[in-house]
């Protein structure tokens, strides 16, 4: 095996240890077990610990979203346990249901762009419950006990709301302004693409966080301030882009200092004052930028009670998202189908041979398939196998001591906390703690006393499951993404073209709904392209030359999408002449023809149209990339 691959497998990431999340996860896992010990029902306590998996879906999202997400995760995990209990005697139904649960949860998490463990703990809860003593009459009791554990995890996840209800939103807006300060320092440099792309991503992240944190029926003054600050952040970025495209000279250092001062004041308490020093003898070109900074300062200094107007944010309905995602071009939909099919195949293999615990095979398959590419899936399969072997040794040592009562509670809490601490560092290390924890739950709840046999069987099951997942991803997905990248670029270009036409049509009453629908379609097309491109980077084999060539094109298209999105919100109408619009459409058609058919098309430079100067620059950049490629 290549030394580079080995280094990647066991590389320790520099991500900080998530101490708070690890401690909370340990408490969530240990509390139900503690209650079980106190009432003399440790089996039910360990069952309640399954509900604590809900806490593992906590990330740095707004509490408005977290409350809904963790509640639905708790209910979903509880239902998975109930279904596993009811279907345990029927292997055929287990095979069908595990694929269905895996596919549906992958689809939902992908559709809503929710990061984290995705389908993993829903599949785990279902499969583990099929391996419990068969007793269908306990379905409701198990559902209730797991739900209680999940609701405790929900309470733990929401406790920060009472101290800082908009903490996640404040953090993301502060990060946005610091990124804008970095971008201001890059203005006038020859190559600002990297920092520009980083800034666009920061703007998108801030918008998505505010969108998920928005509660229509609640008028929060602090949220309103953050929303206004986000709007000013977008104005700052657009104005700095204008200066870069039209003037192409460095900004005075004072501007980055001012923006950093704004960033540091984002989390000021009501009544705290920020003072931005006035700037004398300023070039007229910078007056608009300075005015935006002063407006931002005024918003920060304004008492919260004065920011009383209710913010109205338009959200895409869930049904609209589902309809748009259920098609053959949707990467989310394709991934969900592939995941569900491979999971069911792994379950068929598990039940077709005399494995002692067949559910470990599809469970391992599900874990390694959580890698988004063949390379990451390969890494996870090796890491999981290595971590399991070490974990089994740890588990054997623990179980040989016959732990019981409070000792089980302490071990369970420590292992859960260690898993959460190291999952961000290295997956193999995390599996070393996941394995003994799982074996501890299985040994205690099923009363299996041949520990050595049970542990050895677990290693076999996990290796088999990992191989199935790896082979499945290779067969069904080795060139799936790269074969779609070009078509998805063309689809995105057509969406951008149609949106430009709609924005240039001066009939607002007829156009508003069409613009909204086309903007949403452009967003879906961009998301599909992002997922396909990132997946293609990890395919084996992959077309390195094509992907390298498309890299700047991808970022230019992402930037154009961002600009069009903002024009829909701010300008709502583009004052383009018929001749200007015709030139733009011709260029877009030429780009699409080159991508689709590979026909050498002579570049046609788009003139600098003042209304959309940044977009014109991006179109010209894309043409240059393809012209260089075709004349190599």
C-alpha cells in the first residue's frame, strides 16, 4: 500500500477537540443507563441510551433548527427501534426495510443540506433492535424507552438557548465580517479568486444559518439586527467587487481595520457602543464603501428596541424541494437510491450465510458508505477494520472484568465522550471506542457470555460489511459523478441564462413568481453541480485533466449564481438593452455548446456592462479557460 495513503488513513486532523459536545454526549448516554441501574432495569437503561444518539446530530446550527432536528431524530430513532422489534422474525422484511430507512434518511439529510452522521444512527437503531431477543409485544415499550432517552438528549441540546438564544447566528455573522476584512485586503491583487470564493461561501453560510434560524411567528429584535448586518455584509462585498473590477487598485488599510472593528462588535450587548473613526481626504471612489461601513456601525449601536420591524424571509416549501430533487439528474436522489440498494444487498448476504450476528454486516456497510467518494469509502473501510480490531481487544479486557451497575454507567459515558472527542481527529481512533461501547451494550442486553467468540465474530462481520460497501460504491458510483459534471454545468448555465432574461424583462407583476422559481432552480442546479464535482474528485479512475480545467469554471459559475441571487433580492430588475442581453445570451450558448459537444468556439468578449460588470468579467474568464484548453 502506498505510504501516502497510509499517512492519510492515520493522519490526526488539527480540528480542536469538541470538549463541550463530548461531555454532553457522555451525559446523554450515561443518564438513561443510570436510571436503569437505580430501578434495577439495566437492560431498559441501555435501551434508553440508544435514544441518546439523537444528541450526536447537534452541530453549530440555530436553536430554531436544532430543536426541530433533534426532536425528529429522537422520534425517527425510536420508530426505527419499534420497526426492528416488529420485523425481527422476518429476514425478508428486514432486508427491504433497512434499504428503505437508509435511502430515505440519506435523501432527507442531503435535500435539507444537514451535515453530520446522516442515516447512520437510524440504520444502527433498526439493526440492533432486530438482534435483540425476539418479542414483538415489546415494540411499544422499546419505542417509549428510546424516545425518553431521545427527549433527554433534546433537553441537553437546547440548554444553551436560555443563555444565548442566537449564539450560532452571532458566531456566523462575526466570521463573515472577518472574512470580508480579509477580502478587502486582497482587492487590487492579481489573483483574488481563493479569498473571493471563501467570501462567497461565508456569505452563503450566513444566509443559510439565518434562514434556518428564522421563526415567522416570533419577532426577535436581536435576530432582526443580525439579519440587517447580513444585508450590510452583502452590500460591502458587492461594493468591493465593483471597486476591484472597475478600479483594480488596492484599498487603503484603514478599510480592513474598520471592518474588523465591526466584526468584533457583532456580539456587543444592548447598550454597548462602537466608534468608527472618521476618514479624512478620502478618494471619491470609496465614499459608497465608507457609507456602508457607517450604516453598519449605526445598526450595531442602535438600541434593540428600535429595531422593532419584523423581518419577512421567503422560504422554499419542503414539498417544492422534494419535487425538484426527485429526478434522474438529482445527485441527492441518485445517492439515496444507491445507498439503499447496496445496504439491502449487504443484508441479503448477511442473512444468506451463518453469521452469528448478521446485523453487524449491513451496519458496517452503512458506516463505510457514509464516505462521499470511492477514496473516502476506501479510507473508512480500512479505518473501521483497524479500529475494530483494537476496539475488540479493549472490549475483551473490559468484559473479562464482568462490569455491572454503576461501573457500566461510567464506562459507557467515558467511551461515548472519547468517541465524540476523536471522531473529528481520526475515524480509526473513534472506532476504537465505538466498538467496545457497542459490545458492552450487546453483551449486557443479550446476555452473551462467550465474549471471545462474540468479539471475533464482530471482526469478521465488520470486515465483510466494509468490503460490501466498498465494492458497492465502486460498482455503482465509480464514474457516476464525473459523467454528469458537464451536463450539470450546462443545466446551471441555462438556469442562469433564463434568470438573466427574466430580470431584464420589465414586467414585475408577471415576473416575480417566475423569478422566484427560476432562482430556486438555479440553486438546485448549483447544489447538484457542487456535489457531483466534489464526488468526481474522489473517483477511481478520474479524469484529472478535465477536473482541473473545470475548477476555475466551477467557481466562476458559483460566483455568477451568487450575484444573480443578490440581484433578485436587491435590484429585482436589470436595465439591459436588447443588444447587451443578446451578447450575453450568445456567449452563454457558445459556452454550453463547447461543453456539450466539444466544438472549438472562438471567444466573444463581453463588453463591460456597468449594471452587471462582475458577471461580465466572470463570463470572459470562463471563455478564456475553454479557449486555452482547446488550443493546447
